[in-house]
C-alpha cells in the first residue's frame, strides 16, 4: 500500500511539474485552450496531492521546487512587468516615477537609457501615473541597477526576490497554524496552489510580498509585539494598498490605545518609505490613477456586471463612472458593519474576518484579476472555508478574454466562474451554520 501511494504521489508531482513547465515556458496568454488544459491538469493534481499523506518536509520542498521551475521564464500571462522595468530604469536615472506620465520621457529633452519607444509600446497603461508603492519601486530599482540593459535579467531578479518572499509567507503560515493549534499540513492548500505558483512566482505579481508582510504582522500581533506588527503592516501597505481595508477589524480587535500605537508604527514605516519620493504632486497623481482605475477598468467582475447590464437597459450606456464609486462606498460600509460586529472576536478569528472583508471587496469591485485571489487562498488556510480555493481554480476562465487583441470578455465563462464560486460559498456558509447551530 505504501509503495502504491508513493508511486501515486510521484506521478502527481511529475504531472504537476510538467504542467508548470508548460504554463511557464510554452503557453502564451492568447492560447486559451492550452492554458486551460495545463491549469486544469495542475489543479486536478493539486487537489489529489493535498489528499496524500505528505510530510511537511515534502510539501515545502515541493513548493519551493515548483516555484524555482519558473525562475527563468518570461511572465507569459501578464504584461505588468514592463511597467516595473520602466519605473526601475527611471529610478536609477535619478527620476521620480510618480511625477510624470510615460509620454513625458519620450520627448527629445528627456531621454533616458532604456526608456524608449519599444518599451513604451509594451506598457499596458501608458496614459496613467504609476500606482506601485515604494517597496515595489525599490525592488524595481535594485533589479535595474543589477541589470541596467537586460529586461530578462530584471525579470529573473524580481522573480527571485518574490520567491524568497514566498518562503517567508510559508514560514508564517506554519507559525500561525502552530499558534492556532491547527494541523500544520494545512499549509499544503497554499503551498501547492497552482494559481499562487503561476501568478506570483511565474507572472511576477507583488501579492507575494504583501502576503509575507501581512502574515508576519498577524503573527507578531499574536505574540503581542505591537510595534513590530505595525511595522510589518506598514511594509505590506508599502507594497500594495489593499491591506488598508483590514484597519477597521484591527481597530475592533485592538481598541483605541493599541490601535493608535499599531497605526503609528505602520505610518512611521510608510513615511520612511515615501520620503525619497515626496512632492506635492505624488499623492495627487497616485489618487488620479486610482480614481481612474475604479471608474474606467473592468475585468472579471460579478455583481458589478449585473448592475452594469441593468444600467445599460435603463439608461442606455455603461454606468461604470457612477457604479464604480458607489460600489466602493457600499463595500466600505459593509466592512465597517462587519468590523463593528466582530469587535468581540477572538484572535484566532482575525484571518476569517480578513477573508470575508476581502471577499466582499472582490465580489463588488469592477476588476478581479486572477492573482488578486492569492491573498484569499492564504487566508482561507486558517478558516473552515475553502471557497477561495474553488475561486482560485475557476479564475483561469477569465483568461479567455485575451484570445483576441480586442480583449473581449466571454461573459458565459464569467457566469460559470461565479456560479461555482457563489454556489460553493453559500453552501459552506450554510454548512458552517448547521454545525454551529444544530437543529433541536
């Protein structure tokens, strides 16, 4: 029996590795059928691997191996990295990437080595100010300093840093599982998740750093190290702004005095991070890009698409300019209510609160790229809920959008994705309620 199981596990590992090689080195974003095939195979192997009696050592070594398999690949499923290269080269040239639009540097008077028309045409948002906070910018600059003339070199350097950050994430997941007296093998749900591996290590998304810092903050908070926890939280915000939505829950958990110390520590770190970039224009430019994001960008949404469809019927045009800000306000109010109701929560339930808060945000927002869901995949490890894992598998359907240059979304596939997600989510909520409040 042990021999058969060993062979099964080995076969699953080999199939997974082959799928990652196929996704990382041989699949273009426009090749949806091939992409869907490799993702389906990798997820089928993943769910089977999670059911095998794997030791923690095997789980971690396999997770590291799969990530390093993609070290030398190009980010085939995302073109965000061109902006990383652009910003990094501006920084090592002494320019502040937050001050000007990319078009500014194409004039004869503002030419910079490596900043050229070819790279400009690769940018997916050339008419927007950069929205990548300081921690990202420092990594862009470090990579550009090491490889000033090599796009590929910068990509490999940034990917190596993100893989190291992933090791930190795995470390703190294990530490938290031990602290919460949960089975440590639960780490497998994040460690071997194909979406996490492909999107963070493969496609160079900085949620890898956000997660490492966020989980470090939660763990340090559990150890009553308030200042260190605040500093880690500040670093998380310094990578991406999304952790800000967790602040109401931290206020409810910590109370006024401790929350003031926590946010003071986080704010101090953020001030230090932003100091090299500070100018009167920086926050105005960042806010302008974020405002345009909520009023212009739409991708793989759920509730928003329903209201957009109704708005088109009633008003005859796309109401994203109104609906985007309104749904953001509704999300904020729902999170405030959730935080107020959770003010008596135990420390162990904090990840669950974060999971639901972020889920509400993704349910109501206008844009849900697949890599956004990696944070949910990490948080669900500490909860009884697995709908985030279902979502991490179903999100691959959104890549059907890129089959043509016009980026046309297949709303039937979007509907299928969210039918699976909402169906599983509702079923889990009902099951949990039945267990907590059994009839009779």
